């Protein structure tokens, strides 16, 4: 993939963030999601790539979608052939309520390298680069916490585990507490949670729990860029979901999915822009006089480059959010 694609992709996430952040705190999650999706589509049309969506918006929310199989980019035959994973607005409820850690997300990788994860649940465990290779999804929670503590040279009481605040996670929560580690519960947004494990400043060391499978692939792309690790296992709930897994090439739907199962090869580009404030990214700031500021993260696995991009936008000069 060409290095210039990284900047093009962050323009896409910036546009989605600028469009959706206007709905912060309004209680209208679908309107926020629709704004992000519309902006993403508009900017993707200006990108010189031949992209196909393999990870689209979740059907669980019945939200407006960038659907699986949709073509993105100029598609003029000269563009790079890539797989595209999108979450135009991770945290629709977060934006609607004005809470923390809503982000807009895009990942791309060379065509045929990204797992076509079906829209169902996935059990996940994620860590940053220090603990990569030292954890396993089938190991007891306490053992994984011990390995993370050793890798970070911490006492286990200093380790912070992050997971979605769901009743299904009560047994994991009890195991974490029994082990003596600390817990951070979040209402939504486990892509951001997984990314946060790779940055010391966020205060998060490991992510546990079950969330969306598409989000698992997006998080894996980010952690591939950062040298971290995500392991997953699909959790089909009925025969129809089992058959869907098989149709997407997973003969054993419950196999443990390692990093190279989720994103094959050594290259991926990941970009995210903050919509609301979070531990890692600041949310959109509207500064008056048709000006706004965004804060983004863009990374590439092949080079290991990690960039934080603070951009100031003159909105009256980009009415369709497609100009540089």
C-alpha cells in the first residue's frame, strides 16, 4: 500500500467526526450515525483506491450502514485494491448521551487479507505490546492478569482491566476482583478500549469480554500497527449464525482467532478521530467563525509509524468535507 493512503484515510475519519459530533448529547444516536456514514461516503469518493467493505456497520443496531461488499474509492482501475473495515461512529449511544470515548474508525489492508467477520458476538482479549505473546484467551483470568503485571513490571493490584458493563461479564468481573486487579467498566466502545491497552497514558492494561466481531477485526488492525495482540473467538447463537461463519470461510466457527487470522500479512493502516473526549483522543471542538478542531490517530503496521494529528478546519471552505 502507498504511504499517502494513511493521510487520505484520516481525512475520512475527520469528516465523519465533524459531522457526527454536532449530535453530541441530543439523545439521537441514529441521526449521529447517519451523519458520520454520509460524511465517510462523501470523502471516500475522493480517495484514489479500489476498496471493498469487508467489515461494515453492525446490523444489531439497525443503523444506517456502509454495507459489506460496498465499493469505496474512485475505482478508476488505477487505485490500490484494498479491504476496508469501517465503523463510522463507534459509540452511537455515547454521542447521544455526551459520554466519553466515541470515535470514528477506518482500517484498510491489502485485498484479501482481512477477516470477513460476520455480525455476531466475539469473545476477546487484548493487550498492548509489552504483554503481547504472553496471554491466551483460554487461560484463566488470573493467569492472564499475572502475565500482564509481569510484563509491565507492576503489582497485580496496579493492573487495570477494561470491559463492557454487561451482565454477561459478571463472572469475569468477579475473577478480576478475586485476583486483586482493578476494573474499568465502559458503557460502549470496545475498539477504543482495545487500543487504549497499547498506550501507558490511558491507564488501561488489558481488555476482556464479549463484544461485536466486526469491532474485533478493527481493533486487531489497530493493535497490529502498535505491536499489541488481540485474540478472539466467535460466539454464534444459532444455527443460522454458524452457517454464516462457514460461508465466510470459517470451517470451525469457535476456533481461536489469532492476529494473523484477523489481519493476514504485515501491512494495515488504521485511523481514528475523536468525536467525544477520551483517554487517548480529544473530541471535536467547534471554535466559532466556521472553524473546528479534530484530534486523530493514524498508524501503519508495515512501518510501525504512529502519528497523532491535530487538524484545524475552516468549515465554510469544505461544505462537503472532501477538501484537504
